């Protein structure tokens, strides 16, 4: 099982790195299996995850292993305890972080995304705390993701593929928001589509 978990986490760590959503030792990934959480080690580079970079911690309480786990382990634990999700990705996509300084929520501009995702909430909270985990749970909505102002996105799913897609959707919508606001700042008139 360890090998399978390591391969899955490594796969999405590479994808996040290739897209520029994380770099160096930023970001963290976890999966919940029964009463355990498998999470990236503190200081691990998601670009090149090995078996030693995955730490097993208990779902419902802290343990000695927590000191080796990502500093965001309390956030992941709180989300898992309060929801049925089985995977979490925390990444630092550049457009997501940039627009988080200016908006309290991001309304998707594409019609399909607006219908499927709803608004993406931007919250604030102290990194690595259970309180931040609770705020994330309270603001997830149908997009399965929340932006933490200046800190990035926490995306959830029933598996890592869903959490990864949610991360990509948030960054895509934040990029569109950034570009649209940039065009508006030049004096161009924003024309909202009436029908598609």
C-alpha cells in the first residue's frame, strides 16, 4: 500500500510542479485511508517524492509522527475529520495568490464554470492550524476548494485526481479574473454575455 500511495502522491506532485503551482518545498499533498492520513513530509519537494517523503499520521489525534509531517497537517486532519473527502492538495498557484489580495471571492467568468463551481471563497487564517481547517470546511462550496489569502489553494476530492482538477479549475478562473480586470483597467468596456 505504501508504494501505491507514494506513486499517486508523486504523480500529482510532479503535475503541480510542471504547471508552476508549486516550487521548491512549497505545497503539500495527503490522502486518507481508513483511520490514517498519508501526508508529505515537512520540507519535502513535491517535484520528486520518494517513499521517505510520505508520513503516516493518525486521523483523529496527534502523534510523534506529526513532527515529521507537513506543517499543514493540522489543517488536513481537520478537513478529513469534518468531511468525507479522501484527498487534499495545497498548492501556491501564482494567479490564485495574486488575485487573493484583491477579492473576497472569485466568480467564475465562463458560463459552464459558473454553473458547476459557483464562487470560490477567499478566506484568511493562520497557516497550520485546526482553525484554518474549520474555515476551509465552512467555505468549500461546490468547487471543492478554498483560497487562503496570500497562501494559495486548498482543494479536496474523493481522490487525488479530483483534488488536482479542483486546483487547476481555481487557477484557471483566477487567471481569467486577472486578465479580465487587466483589460478593464485599460478602459475597455466589459460586455457580459446574455446567452450562449
